[in-house]
């Protein structure tokens, strides 16, 4: 076990944030969670509060105006909605969360000489013209489309991180996270895995956007979290950016078929318009992560879907969830 540290996780009540908080608490650290509950959910932290007591501190604050000046050794900056319907709901707030949030965590890291990790995204590659995407690729982002608040916000955050590194020597780490899924996903966040599983379990039509031939690579949440922690533990000179994702690539139609088979659902497939600027193909090249962290995912989609379906089944049996 590593020696106990004081660690700040912004966005720590969210889907990935709460899994990360749990993993850090399990390692014996004291964790401060800053989250304004825009898309994070307090219930994600409740079991952790019961199990770990005072080692977990929750602060209901917006990262843009974060008022946190305690000494920490590590900061994980995960604060930002990540699902397209959620981040497009208030696009100005999304961009500002990325930009002002990055500045806030960088100032704090600079003050305490802490390591700071930015949860960047595969969205910095936009509708990629290179496939698979490695970290050298600069991307193909529409700078004024409906996804740009997130894509460009995250790109500016990367830029701020590297400028802090160049001008102040801050110990930065930049992870480009590809689509992640698993228990604790918000049933209402509108992402493809949660939508399809809930639709299948309720015997409702599965909504394929476009013709369903677009691809994504899905990484189980525990694998993503192991990747982020491995990145944080790399030598100081290693900054990334580094892709964290599962290279298994599936069409959205294949994903729907897997979920139908797994749930035994008779839901029909229905086709809906493809959202503007929806990337056509996405698959991480994880050679750098394999070599530098070293890290690679352990669970395939076939192994990660059953516990995810189980999570949504228990949500539905405990309370009737609203339709996504
Ligand atoms: N998608 C879909 N049906 C849904 C939700 C999403 O076909 O109910 C598609 C979406 O158009 C995209 C892919 O699934 O091509 C992944 O969407 P998601 O919102 O999960 O994440 P993204 O990778 O687009 O940020």
C-alpha cells in the first residue's frame, strides 16, 4: 500500500469520480470531494461515507468558484458533465467549467507543489480523420458546433495544463479518457450504454442514432480508474497526454445486439437522427499507456456489460427510474 496522502477529487460524486474516490479511500488516503452535483449524485458517495467515515470530506462547491485551500499532495480534476445531452444543456457553463476549473486546480497544485491530473477526453480528437487515434493526432474538432463547448473546453484545459508545466514546472498529468461505462452511471444522463440497457430492461424501443454504424470503444469503469491512478504514479517528467480506453471497437448496432442478447429483451430497434458532429469512428491507440504507465484494460465489453446490466436492474427494482 502507498503511504496515505491527502487527495482532492473534483467531480468526485460523478460516475467515474465516485469510483476513483472509492479506489483512493481503499488505498488508505484522505479524500476531499468537490462537486456541485450538476451531474454528480450524492448517493454515489453515501456508501463510502458509511464505510470510510471522516477520511471522506464532501464539499458541495462549483469548481469554477472553488474555495478550497487545504494542503493536498494530489488533485484529480474530473469536474465537468461528460454526456452530450448534459454538457449541451448549458454549453456556456460547460466551457467555463473546463477552463476555470482547470485554472483553479492548477493554482492549487502550484501552491502546494501537488501533482494534478486532468481528465481530458477522446473528444479532443473530434470526428477523427486518423484511426485509431494516438496522442500525436491533433484532432478534427468543429470549433462552433453543439459539441464544441465540451471539446474546445477540454482542449483549452489541456493547453492551460501544459502552459503551467512550461512556465511554472507544475507536475501535470493529462489523461484522454475514452467512453467508459459501468455501475454508478446516471440512469438519466442519455449516454448510449445507459440508454440501451434501460430501454432493453423496460422492453422499450432501442434508439439507434443514425444507422448505428458509427463505432465506439467502451472501457469498463474500474479499468479506467486503474489507468488514471497508474498515470498519477508515473515519474514527474511524464505528463502525457495519454489515451485511457479499451481498444475493442464496436458499432453502436453491435452494442444494441449485445445488450438485447444479455437481457433477453424483445425491444425493437428504432432509428433516430444522428446528432450533429457525432464522431463516426473512435478507437484508442493505447501503445503509450501500455509502455509508460504501464496499463491496459482487463475487462472486455462482454465481461463488463453483465455487472452494468445488474446495476440497472437493481435500480429499476428499487425505484421506478424516469425514462432517459
Ligand atoms: N447513441 C445512440 N443512441 C442513444 C444514445 C447514443 O445511438 O440512445 C449513439 C451516439 O449518437 C453516439 C454513440 O451512441 O454515436 C455514443 O454516444 P454517447 O452519447 O454515449 O457518447 P459520445 O461518444 O458520443 O460522447
